């Protein structure tokens, strides 16, 4: 048996059938650990041919995931969530890759929500009892994988297979209430986890605790600045502080410069730099930044360690370019970009109105 798909579920009947159906041609078996569903999740899993097990929820995601790994019989394990599904990609080619010697894991392309670019995430790894998740929330397989590499080697490859995530839409209030105590407990055990501080900040803000949110953001920033090496998610506190500064009319030039020095491949900082240049009356410089984003989106040549809202490379960039050219009195160029923005989003009347204004100004200029 080559591939086992391992899932933990609870009340996932909305997504589960599509998830399990998408595993055809890739997984030889499906292991589902149910942590207390009150809906049809167990029945849906059994109807799809999965092996279904019950595990009482203990408030520890790693414990649940690792139980599923313990039950898997394949040489490789694909970990996937119920609100994800396998999308584009040659399943047979991926299975062939898994038969190559010398590899311990593979990254797949995960699209976190519709309209976003995918990013690489480790989702396939050897069925090895040493490779287990750590952390009660934001459980992480990487420490175990790295430990195995240090002990006996093993490469991490890239597999051209897409996972599509559907679960972030709608009201997340119940998840915030569930996650807050888990995050606080997790950080009490390991206060060095930057991503958990950022998540806690977002949860506190969503639940109305603005002061607590800022305290969490500040701690995340302090940790990032003190690190010798940084992960892509370490950009989050910088993104928050810059967005906050722009919204408050502050000068964020130095903060953007620091962020670009640390996370230069993250194009969100280019986007924020363009906005800051516009706010500072430096539209000509901002044009270069936004044109660079349009080019990156057209070529797809950008770092895939981060997921981007694709509108940043299209309609949003066109809108900014139009505004920049308008502020410089280049009405023909502004007209072109408002028309491009309108083609991307025909429902937005503002683009048509501004395009008409630019057309009149260009004709009389």
C-alpha cells in the first residue's frame, strides 16, 4: 500500500464528501478519526470506503492527528483536512514520484481560499513513527521531519498537485471561541511561537479585545526581531503594523524598509510600499511598484511561500495605477487603467464613472 490519507473530523458533513471523493487515484486507503461529530460525518466517511475511528476530543490537535497517523498502513501519508480537496495535478505522476528513493517528504501546492495564489506546504511524508505532529494548535510536522533528516538524511521534494481549501468563508465566531483558550495554553507552554501570537491577536480582535490583540502583536514583533533565522509567517506582525500605520496616516517608510530587508520576496510589502508612496505624494515612484506587481502576476514568477489575493496583481493594481496617473495629470494613462480595472470587475460602477471623467479630461487636455 503506497498512500494513506489521514483526516481528523468533527461535524464536517458540508465538506467531507467532496474531500474524500477527490482522493480517488491518489490514496490507497483513507483513515478518518472522528473527534465527536453530531452530524453525518461518520456515515459519509464509511460510505466513501474510509476506515473510521472515534477519539474523544481532548483539546489537542496533534494528539488527534497523530492517532490517525498511528492507524495508517501506507508507505506514505497525505494529511488533509475535511474542508480541503485534491484539485489539479497528475495523481499517477505523484504516485510515481513517491517511489523514488531518497525522499522523506513532498510539498504540495495549497490554495487557502478561492481567488488566492497557492503556496507550497509539506503534506506528504513517509509513514515513519518518528514523524509526528507537535503543538496542541497550529500543529507542526516540520520539527519531526527535520529531526529525521538530521538522523538519517532524506530530501524534501515538490509535487505538482493542488489542494483547494474551502473552509474560511462564513462566520468564524465559534472557531474563535474554541481557539482562544487553546492558543493561550499553547503559548504558555511555548511562548516562542510567532504564528500563534499572531493568531491569538486576530482572535482577540475579532472577539472585541483590541488591547489584548495589540499586546499579542507586539510580542510577535519582538520575537521576530530577535530571531536569527525567519520563516515566511514571521512577516505577519510587520504586515499588521504597516497596515495599522497606513490607516492612521503615520509615516511607515522605515518600517517598510525594515520589512523589505527581512522579507524581500513577500510581494505584500511591495504592495504596501506602493500605497505608502502614494500617501506621501510620490505617485511616479508608486507607479513603478504597481507595474512590477502587474508583471509578477502576469508571469507567475514570484515566491510561492506565501498566498496572495490575486486581485493585487490585477484589479487592485490597476486601480492604484489609475489613481497615480490621475494625480500626475496623465489622464489617458489613467483612463487605460480604469478600463482595465472595469474589465476585471464589471460590477463596480466607480471604475466606469472615473474612466468617463478621464476620457473627458484627456479629450480637453
